[in-house]
């Protein structure tokens, strides 16, 4: 399975003709290229080599003081992980998409600010070590909503950052925690989106 899609006239599109400029807006590109995956309902897994590559930070590591100083309150933010979501809420940010599982380091967490802010989160299942079609589809759906949305994951949300980068618009922020180091802040751009597409295709081959 490779990540391709079709245009409005039904013409099949691949990486080559999309990246040659037929579609310029990378948000539209994300929707087009996720079409096969969303309809197919497949889960994408990772092997040990890919897990190692994805374990490193892909953005800038910031502490709370740096976040408050450098990130505006009106930025569009996709936040992953209970500590990251709670920290941003406490700093006065309102993540457009907040993904959490009510756990911290595999243990049940009690962060009332998350429950208070996202009273009726969308619940999805995402087994450990995979990016499920359910989670991918949900992120894609809520990325087009105007109001902030919480997504509660039953399982593990570690790979959710890939879905967020995929569906976020250029200039949006994707933020997740790195243990004992701080919060990783990614400013989404076309290069990062292309990298995620590459990772998706590797995951698709791994999952066969």
C-alpha cells in the first residue's frame, strides 16, 4: 500500500505529480494523500529500526518559560500527551486538538484541568505500537473543526504526532513531551509533511 489519492475528477494521483506542483496547498495534499488509508481501515505499525528513528526529537525542545515567551496564545496547537496538554492549559493556551489517555508513563494520571477543559472527548482505540485507522481518521476530522477538541485514546497515543503533522496546516504547531527534557515543539512545514508521508509508506510496508 502506498499513499496516493484521486483528484476531483477521479484521476489517480501519486507523489510525483502532486509534488510537481499540481497541488500547492499542503493541507489539501494531506487530505488527498490520506484517502486510501482512511477508507482502507488499516493499522500502521513500526519495526524496531523505525521506532528508533522516531524516538528522537523532530523539533525544538522547550521548557515552560520558553513556551510562554516564544509562542503566542492564538497559535493553532496540536498537543499530544497528558502532561503536555495539562501544561499548555495551565499556561493559558487552548490546544485546537488535545490527545491524551489519562495516563503518565503508563500509570493512571489525575489531571483535573484536562477533564474540566475537554468534558466530552472523542474516544478512540489505538493499540500500542501502531497508528490506527480510528485515530488517524479522528485527527483528520477534528483538524477541520473550529472549536477545540479532546481525543481520549484507549491504548497508546505515542504515534499520534505523525497524524497531527499530516493533517495540520503549514505554520501550525505540534507539541509533545520528551521525558526529563521538556516539550518538543514542531512548526509544521512542507518538508516535515513530506517526511511523514515517507514514514507512513514505510509503516504500510512493515504492516503487511
